[in-house]
C-alpha cells in the first residue's frame, strides 16, 4: 500500500493552447502543494473516465480537493462549446463528485482564451 498523499486532483483539457496558463495558475495557486494532474479532451466532458481517475487519486493519495477546469473554444465540444454549456457541465460534474466523495472540496473554473480563470460558483 502506498502511504504518500497529496492535496488535490486537477482536471483540465489536453488543449496545448491553455497549458501555459494552467501551469502559471498552478505555480501561483498551488505553490508548495502537491497534486495529481490529469488532462482529458473536453475537461469534465467525459465524467465516467474522470471518476475512474479520481477514485485512484482518492484511494491512493487521500486528496482533499478536486479542481475542475473547462475552457473556452474547446474542440471536444465543437459548436456546443458555449459558456453556458461549460458552466452546466462543470456544475453537473461537481454534483457527481460531491455525491460520491462528500469529503472533497470541489472548485470549478472556466478558462478563457486569454488565460483568465473564471471561478464558477
Ligand atoms: Zn478543450
């Protein structure tokens, strides 16, 4: 059994255009913290896959927080990549995570093309 732990589980899209913003945000907001970071096309679009990854993070690393990041102009969403749709999917993902792991704090972000992180409440 593994005994190493970390603070957070972070999901974002694979889109290369956003990686520099995410890395910058992480180095600022997760400074000194450890996290599991996974990238999937569409961010939280495929929650079935993400829940599998999250389970491993919870079971092995006893994380306290999940940070879910979707972004503007996401190719995995295509024409459906609207602010409303991303907000809806992020909130739905949060509900599912909270229902499955009530101990986790879930934070949502919508990442704009210019690198701005918009917190979704
Ligand atoms: Zn994307």
